[in-house]
């Protein structure tokens, strides 16, 4: 199956939330994260030269996410790195 990495846009918001719930809540049992995930604002990563990307497959399903938060002086921090179990490299 082929996949692409694209810059996040609001049209994928529900798909991103569903992926995070699937991984964080259902797979890793972080039940108390459920409400926080629904409130996530992915645009904050785009502030100050950071960004947020998603990986989508041929069926336009979100199979992964990653963000870069700008810290300072050209340094960044990777955030929100999630990959759907079935689509991870083995």
C-alpha cells in the first residue's frame, strides 16, 4: 500500500482524532486522554515556524502523524508521533 505525507489541514481533523483515540485510548489504555484528544489544536504546532503533518494511504485514511515544535535558535522538538499499528514498518 502506498502512502504520502502531507501538511495537516482541518479536513482531516476527525480522522486524526480517531487515529489518536485508536492508539492512545484503545491500544495503550490511556482512558483519561480521551477528552483531551478531542480538544487538540493542531494549529499550535504551526506557530513560530513549526508544523504538523499527517501520513495518508491510498484510501485517504490517516495512518500517522508527526509535528515539529520550534524551540529556539533553529532547534526543534518532535511531537505527536503516532503510526497506526497495521501500517508501521516491521
